[in-house]
């Protein structure tokens, strides 16, 4: 027989695991719903326990009921904490992806398509984000873009490594097409090597098209 | 003209160090301090960032101008200016990111009182407010709206436990003393005291170091 808080605990374990992963595991919609349901049931229990007392409940005369109330009260709050922790861990992860310049929605959509083609669409929506999270990512992306827009010359999402050299050697890992620099256009074809200005290619390094050498 | 202007004119250091150099020093100081302090520090007053932004803009224009003429003589100067520009931009970026990271971590805390709100720049305040609203909305639509109304708050303080997480002001920082001063610190068993000399380096709790840093007796390193 599952105890109060068992489900919440599972959520926290999921959250803990998420912290150490590079990708975002699927949203535990079922578990979230179950924990929220537990909270509502507990709240109903509290209401029905208190109902006969008509607002004149005295804990010292009925200690058994008082104890039940306290346990219910704490379990509800604990569940809430678990839910908050779970969601916050995931949004933190999503924000990190947004900061790193990934198109999170595109990424999860690709994954969905990839998974579907393999399992022949046996499992409909396998996106690892909940619909609410997709909304959140979209809105956070807008927010970040707005904040970044106020610092146009800085490029806030740029590298946080202190710049040592103006020019660096890079190797092209994936075809990235042609980029424009102030010294002319460079055609980035796979396996070629270039000596370029760091500021021009930072984005491409972050996205994994180029690898910095040396 | 007020008293500050007069005082500045008689200050011997005022004319010897150009504004740009002092701005860079201020920025570097703010950057080092922000990265070591466990809590968010005040946004620098006096238009420091407006000046820095203008400087960066000016340098970018200059670089563009110099790239125009392909004279090899200017090429070396161009590389020097570009390198300097990249470093300048890095300082600003790293500084802003350090602040955003702190704000994101304890958003509700920094929005909770006027004193704390005043530490944020206008843009940061707008960002933090919006970010918190987004998060709250996300919680609401994900699960919170199905909760009983009394449990829907994010800032409960019932049972003497506040839901609002705050930065740990007791964590340790390194400071360098800028003048001779008495350093007091609270310990677990008993409090400590020492006569600090200029340029001494001390490690102590941020809550104890804060006063020294704010009065200009010490700087974070």
C-alpha cells in the first residue's frame, strides 16, 4: 500500500536524475497528476474531518484527530514542494538550453519524429516536454531575446571563457555553409581547417559545427 | 555646480587618470566583486554602463573604419584594438551573466523588498518580474491550479518556514583591506577581532565582510 508522499518522492528522484543528464527526460505527466490528486484528496479529508466540529475544534481534547490533521497538512505541503522542485529543475534545464542557443522546440520535435519513425508511430506524442513546458520555453525565449536586445554590442549568450586570442584555429565538424566575415566569405565544409576571428564563429562552436583547436 | 564638483576639481587624482581608465577599473572591480559575493550587489550608479556602452560603440565604429583602408600599417593597431574590444565585451558579458544567474536563483527574494529591488538595474527588474510571472504561470498551468486555494501561494511563511529561498550570507569570501582597519568577525564559539593593515588579505563570512566592503575599507577578491 503506497504511503503519502511516495509519489512525491518519485518526482524528486526524477528531478535529481535530470540534474545530471545532458538531455531532458520525458515529462512525468501521470505522476504529476497523481501527486496533485493526492493533495486534493488530503484536502477533502481535512475538510470532512473538521466538518463535525463547526469551526470549534480544540486539539487538546481530541489528540487523535489533531494528529491526523497535522499529518495531512504536512503531506500536502510536502507534495507541493516536490512538485515545485520537479518543475523548477526542468525549467532550469530548459533555460540553460535556451541560453546556449538551442532551438529547444525544434529539438524535441525532431526527437519525436525520430522516435516515431522507429516505433512506427506506436506511441503518439513522445515529445519530452509537456505542452505547458513548450509554452514556457517559447515565452522564456522571447524574454531572453528582449533582455539581450538591450545589449546589442555585447552578445550576452557569447562565450564565458575569457578571450585570449583574437584569432583561433577551428576544424569544421559539420557542413555549416558560407559565413561572412570582415575579411570576406569563408565556406565551411566538413573536415577543413581555418584560422578565423573568434567573435565570428563563437555561435557555430557552441552549436557544435566547429571545434576549437589548441 | 555643487560641492561634489568643487571637491572633484581639487582632488589631485581626478585629472591624472582619464575617465575611460577609471571606468575600466570600476568595471573590473564590480566584476570581481559580483563574482565573489554570495548575494547580488548594487547596480553601479553614476552612468558607468552608459559610458561603457558608448565606448564599445565608438571602438566598433573605429574598427569598421580601419578595416576599410587595407593599409598594412594600420593592421597591427587594428588587431590591438579588436583584442581590447573583445576583452571589454567579455568583462561586461561576464558581469551581466553573473548577476542574472543570481537573480534567477532567488528571484522572489530580490523582488520582495524595496531595498533589494533597488539593487537591480531597470532592465534586470523588468526581466526578473517577467521571469517570475512566467514561472508562476507555468506552475499554475502544470499543477498548481488544481490545488486548494490556500495552497496556491508561492510565498507562504507558515510554520516559520519561508518558501522564499534566500542567498547564504554566511558563506566565506576573501577580501583585501584597502586601509588599516579593525576586522571583526562572528565565530561559532566566540567572536574574533584583529587589527588589519592595508593590503592584508582576510577570509571571513560575507555577513561580516559586507560592512567593510560597503564602507570602502576593503574590496572583494
